């Protein structure tokens, strides 16, 4: 039931923003191997887009390995209590979530073209100074850089503006590791 509800919520958010968002699948505190067997075992549909290169050629890394618990603690000002490593069902999408002592931090990376990224919801607010282009919508920060979209969602701070700052710092920490 939970998987169905999460899948439906993800599909709705994806349709609203035209950028993919990850889906929770497993809960562990250590990174879980991703790749062929793990991806094939997942029956959760993952939003896809037409990549700028073939998805197999891009090989996005496991997002949970890009930030240590210490990095997440520093970025959010909260303590990591649990890490959920869904890994992504395709080589063109990866996802990781950190439950915090107060709130959570989610990072999703998808492969998209700039034209796909530029199709935005009319309520999106442009964010300057990060990536090639960025916008905020529904509590998420979406950043386009080099054929990839980093979607960061934070609920660790007390205000939306403070959460956006956490999201920006997180995106700035992840982007160089995707190049």
C-alpha cells in the first residue's frame, strides 16, 4: 500500500513540475549496492526523460555516496538519524534521503536536456547564482548543470527561506561531484 501511495504521489509531483523526483523503496543506514541487479529488482516506475547522452553512457553515481553523514550534518545543522538509499531504478536517475533529528534532506539527480528543464510550472521562482539555471517550486530547489537536474528538498530549518539556503548549499556540494 505504501509503495502504491508513494508512487502515486511521485507521479503527481512529476506531472506538476516536469522534473523527476525519487521514490522511497528501502530503508537502511548504509549505502545499498545499486546497478543492474538492484535496478532490475525494483518494480517502482521512475520518471524518465530524454537524456542528452544515452543513460548508460552517463552512469550517475549513487547519491548517498556523494555526501557523508558529517557533510549532511554540516549542511543542515541537524544530526542524521537514518539514510534511505533507493539508488534509482535506472542509470539516468538516482535518489537519496537522510532523516534528520529535525526534518529531512532529499537529493535526486536526473538526466534532462536544457529544453526539458526550461519547461517549468508558472509558479516556479528563479534562483540565481547556482548551476546553469535554477528555480524553486513547492519547497524543492531544481538546478540544471551539464545535462543533469539536481532536485534538493530540505525540511530541516524553521522557515522556507532557511530551507532554500540548505538546499542551495547541498546542491553546491553535490554539483562538482557529478561532473
